[in-house]
C-alpha cells in the first residue's frame, strides 16, 4: 500500500510499450514515486472517483498528477478530462496529456477542457525518456499545490 504523503502518479495508458518506457524513464530519472497504471478511460474514472474496481482504495491517496493518453478504449482521454474538470473533488488535479496524437483538434480541445499541459510522445526513445524526466521534474518537484491538495 502507498503512503498518502507520497506523490502518486496516475498513468492512464493502454499501450504496454509506452507504459514500460514511461516507467523506465521515471526510474532512470531517479523518481521513485508510486505509479498507478490504469489501461483505459473507464478504469481511470473508477480510480479517480473511488468506484467500481477501485471502490476499496484508500481515498487519502490522491494522485499528484495524471498522465493521460487520449486514444483509450472504453472512454477516451478527452472524456476522462471532461469528467475530471466537472467534479469539485478533482477539478484542480493537474492533468498532462501525454499522447502520440498530432491532431490540432486534440490539442485545442484538451486546452478548452482545462488540461494543464499537452505533450507529444516522442518516437525516439532518448527523446521520450527526456520528455518524461522533464515532466517528472516539473510536476513532482517544482510545481506547488494549494495547501488543501498537499497529501490530501
């Protein structure tokens, strides 16, 4: 079980290779934060709202940041983002879209829905690792949260 004071990362990713590369990039960058991986949008909603398969998880353990792919099974990433922003308990949760999509409409709609950052997954492994390292550095180390979100 995770310590509620740790900065948990929620990775919403259906591609096993991208999941593995993201986890390796965090380890290589010496980020030892717990990473919860969910593989589709419906499971992301269940995790965030403590329902379904995740109904028994500790509600004190809230993600520090959500890394959200857009093209997901069951419920797509834009709908996940829409639901996150629609609820008081998750409205201020930092969400970073981490996607291979190059579609301008995905970028525009993500920002219209309140995403905090939009990052294209680099195809090159070295560039991918560097992008994940920089994301981790910013969202887990440098970014400050309001007092009510810290460890809450």
